[in-house]
C-alpha cells in the first residue's frame, strides 16, 4: 500500500492545482463482496416474474382443444368440442337440485338419449349396457363437527357398462373399473363445472372407447349419479345395492370445487400404490400433489366427495380428481359453461381417457389385493414431470437430504476458512438458524397484527377479488421483516470471516431451519415433507457445486451459482403459493362471519413468502446500502394498506360480472313459517321470518342494509331458540348447524306443500320401553329432528340398523335425520323406541321437529320476499328458499 506525503504530480512532474483533494475524510473502505442496492429491486422483480409464470402455467397453460375437424386424423383421441356441446345442453337445463324436474326428468332423459346414440354408433365388437337405477336407503354421514342420518328415497343413477373381455356370456364381469360423476347441482347454479363437465367428459370417453375395434381386458362402468349435493346419496345407493357394484375393483372420481383450470389429483387409495403408478404412466398433463390429499383429509377444506362413499362403504381403492381454480364461481350462478374453455375439457379428457384405458387393460385390476400394500408420495413438477416413490423411500431420502444439506456445506466452509477458529463458523451457522426462527415468528406476528388491524378498521377480505393485495400487504410486510432482522443481526463486523463466507454460513443456517422442520414432519409420518425437501435438495446441489469447485472465497462466482439454483427453488415455491392461495381465498367467502379470514390468509401468505425467499433474504447483508430498498418495501405496504385497501375500489372485496371475473358475496335467505304444537297437538305458537345465514365476515353489513331500518336478530337470540329443537330454525342438513346467522321477523310465506308427520300408535313394549309409530308423507327435501325428553333414551328405530350418537348443539342432545327425495315416494313409516327411567311412564317422551325445504320456489315468493331479493346488489349472489318448521311434543 502506498501513501503520499506531498501533493500529487502529473506524469510530466507538474504539480496539480489545489482543487484536487488528496484525501477524502468521508472515505470508507468498500468491501469487494458488497453489491449495489439496485440489484435487490432487480431480484425482487425477477421473483415476481417467476411467480407470474408459475401462475400462468398452473392456471392457463392448457392443451389445444380438438374439434370435429380432427376426427378424421385422430379418431381415438378425446374431442373437446363434442364434450362441450353436451355440456351446453346440460347447462341450459338450469339448476338441477335433487328432486327437481330439471334433474329427475330433463337431465336423466338427456343422458339416456346420448348413451343410446353411443350404443347405436358403437363398433360391432363392443357391448354396452345401460341401467337406470332408482334407489332408496340410509347411512350415517360422519361429517365434522356434526354428523347426521342421511336418508334418500327414489334418487336416480344412470349406469353404463362397457363390457370387457373378462365378462362372461351373461355379461357378468369379475373385475371392473368405475368412473363416477354427478349430474345434479345445488340450487341456483347450473353446475357446469360442478359436475356437469365431468359427466360430459365421461360421455366422450365412452364415445371414444365404444368406437374402437379393440375390446378392453376389463369392463368399465360409468356411473352418472343424480344425488351428490344432498350429500353423497346416489353413490351410496349404487355401491351398496346395484347389481354391478360387487365387480368393481377400482374407481376414478371426477369432481369440481371451482371452475376451469387444470384438474388436480388430490386423493388416492387408501394404499394401492399401483394406481399412482398408472396415473404417472398415463397422464400427459400431470397435475397431482399428495400434499393436497393431506390438507383435504385434515378437514381444513369444507367439502367432501363420493370418494368417501366408495372408500368407506365399498372398500374400493380409487383416485379423486377435481377442478379447483376460480372457487368464486363454485355453487353460484356463475358456474356456467361460458367460463369453461374447451381446452379445460381437453386437458381433463386427455388424462382420464389415457388413465381409463391403462387401468382397464392392466393385470393389477385382475387382482387388486395382490398390489394393495404400500403408500406413495407423489407430485408433479410444474406439470412437466410426475414423480412418485414409496413412503419408506421418502423417509430415508428426506433424512439423507436433510443431513447432507447441513453437513456438506459445513465441511466445505471449514476448508474455505482454514486458519480461522471453527467456532466463528459454527457461530454464524447457528446465528443463521436463529435469525430464520426470529424472521418466521416476527413476520407472522407482524402479519397477524396487520390482519387484526384491517379487520378492526372494517376492511376485512379486501384481497378477495384482487389477490394482488395479498402480495402488496402481507407478502411485502413479510419480506420487510425478514430483511430488517437479517440486517439487525449483521452488526458484528469483527468476525474474522469475509462477508461472503459469513453469508454462506447464514445460508447453511437456513438449511438447518428447514432441515429440522422437514425431519419433524417426516418423523410425524406426514407425506408433505417433500414440499420442503425438494428446495433443500436443489440448494444442496448448488452448495456442492460451490464446494467442489472451490468457489467459496470468490467475489461473485459462488453467488451466481447460488442464485442459479434459487431460480428452480422459486419456481417450485411460487407454484405452491398459487395452489394454496387460490384455494383458500375463495373459501373465505363461505367460511362464516365469526372468524376473521384475514388472519388465515395472513398466516398462509406470510409462511409461503418465507418459504419462497428464505434462501434469498440473507443476501441482504451483502448490500452496500439497504435504506432505499427497505423504504421501497415500506412505501409499497403503506400505499397498499392505507390507500388501495382503505379508499379505492380495489379494496372492496366483491366484484360483479361486468369484467368477466365475478367474485360475489354469497347469501342464503330462507323465508320460513314456524308452527309449534303442544302435547295435545294444538297449535301453541306460530310466526314467520327470514333466516339469513352469515357466510362471510362482511355478510352482516349487507344483511343490515337489506332490512334497514329494522335490525337483524342473531339467530341464537330468536324467540324459539331456547325451547325448540335445534333453535327452532329450518336446518335441513347438519352442515348448517352453525351459530352464524340472523332471524328477521316477516309476514307469512306462501308454502303450499309441506311434509306431514302423524302419530299412528303409542305402544308399551315393556314397563320401561315405549314405541311410537309415525307416518311421514311428502316427497320433498325434509329433516326430522328428534330430541328425547330428560330421562328418556332413544334405544332403537327403523330408520337405520342402529341409533347413532346424538348431536350436541347449544348444550342440547338431539338426532338429526336428513330426508331427500328424487322421484316421488310413498309414505314413510317410522318407529322410535324409547327407554324410560320409570316403570309405566305415561308422560311426554320426545320433542320432534319436521322441516320442509323448497329450493327453486321462485313462483311462490311473496311480494315481501321478492322486494327483499330485489334490493340485493349485483356483487352479491343469493340462493332463496322457502321452508316450514313444525314441532310437536309426543
């Protein structure tokens, strides 16, 4: 190093003027490892662009739809145009709730007609049978938190059998594959995606397979079931009673909780790993995550499918696939064909047709029990590659990757820091781990506080129709906390390590953080650990390259290798961000008003942001300066939170269909008349009102605006809640047994048809046992609610083989029986046997309520109801209904 005692001179020896300063008193030595601050903006934009790509790839990267003009060159391919035309017809019928004319007549006739056409056009070598099953039955539906006795009467299934080589002379097969969809819909929705599109995909698959000159090895049964939304009734009737049910060895269930996008394989088994292998071989557009299976089966998603029925009652293995994109349209009038591109049907059709052919011609279907053992971890990589391996291998693989991701970088860094006490290296690694813990906890705490503040300010769910606000509020806040914490713990300038080595040690601490988490998940025997292990594996590979090439002490080369690997990590992690956030944001619109949904979205987005950036944010300590970067993050947050959320239309949660992307607020309004009878059967009390369910955090505001100047009464405070069964409200399903909702007194509704419960006989079976016999008439959607009096026990009944445990609701025990009708059914005879604590008891035994529920009852709406519905804003969607509630004491 040189120093000058005198002024500088030029090459010619001439002295420079005094204007040239020799020393700068503000000069500080620059670290060669430091990088300019603007690179953080570049990196942040790059991460955002990768996220945009993974969003496009996940939602919109679909195959070209084939049309009728492709038939000549591709006669064995799935033709989306034909399926789309079938869907157009099915959609035009309108809403198809079970028991409606649209469902029981129009939809069934359409399916029968199309299947007849397929039979006529089939290749002579193919044999096709069709059967329309009308079935009645009952089972215990063990939903959470409340179960119910699920009774169905004369619901319909349209069943088709494409015979295989294994069928005998009489058409009986020993082993068949089943495909299932449902053609019914909820009230108010045409059900184009849920689940009409699946049925039309199945029709096209049947059409394609029936025209081949090759007969499949095994038979294929196509089940078009007409009562899934009720819930899960027609599938139970088929699998427990149909003549072909016993020959089924595996099934493919097609469902939807969204509209458009790629279908995802989200549930398999139980066990039977050969089904996963078949999917991997067959699917040309794989989209599958075992993580989705574990989340779905945990109960976090308020939904269920026929998969449960086939698994639990049929003891059959299968795969469950569903469309999940755009859950805003699910169960609304916007679940319409105009929102479903033909390419969506092509994507599903290509995958399911190939999977059907592979399974139907497999050896495994001949003896499924031989291949039953084992469980698989499975996932796709951005839709390009499908990966699966056994759970046993996953445990070993996870532990190996976790161990190597910590040990190898430590060894490489130890070599690079020879001559330096190892305690400094270990200190930086442990500090890196602790900083990540503080970042994770601190960021979640900050996001939790923001969510609480937003809710208190009266702006919950501001991100509902503009999810970009999740990024600019919660994700940016997470990033700011991470960077601030890393900078805060970078004040020790005296450590005898270069800042590059210190950063690499901190990154090893990040691997330690994720490694311990992955090991804990693996030890708990969850399959979801692969989500963390894959980024660790990528980082392990880049760290190994840096170590083997000896790049740790280079100025930039190690950084370039690290960032190259992180491109793959960000691709992987942002894909999961879109999968999870796109699922849970629409769910917030139907999760009730009691809980703050911002808290859930805040924690999810914060955790996923940390997952995406945890190997990038430690690089902030390499910056020459960081003030402008942190101020930029703060500015984005402040502008988003206090301007866009608070004052602009972008902070309003809901959106009508004016721009083609509806995200509506949901409402169920039931105009109800209530009649209470005393022990003598005399009417003791009668009233009427609107029961309005509170489906999201903002529903109360909308309800108050609709009925102003009146005030809604919380449903738990309505005047019959303390005395009547299940609060005196017209619950028709146990899934409605929530405390969120309001009661608004009104004039009487017009209910021309109601169920009728008549006591036919009271008989003493023994000194302590009494039997009540009833007749129930009416082919409607009904619920029977039974509450034994204190000291009474419902010992037996004829509704099912055994009496289940009662529901506990508002500290009262009662039995809930849902009764659904497809076609008209005869009178239902019901017997209830009660045991008493006293001999020869002659007092009241039980309180019974009968609810009759009418969907699609628009012509019978009173002027009061019609005026109320007319006030509903365009950004809200109401499913109106009319009901009667009658109660008796027996």
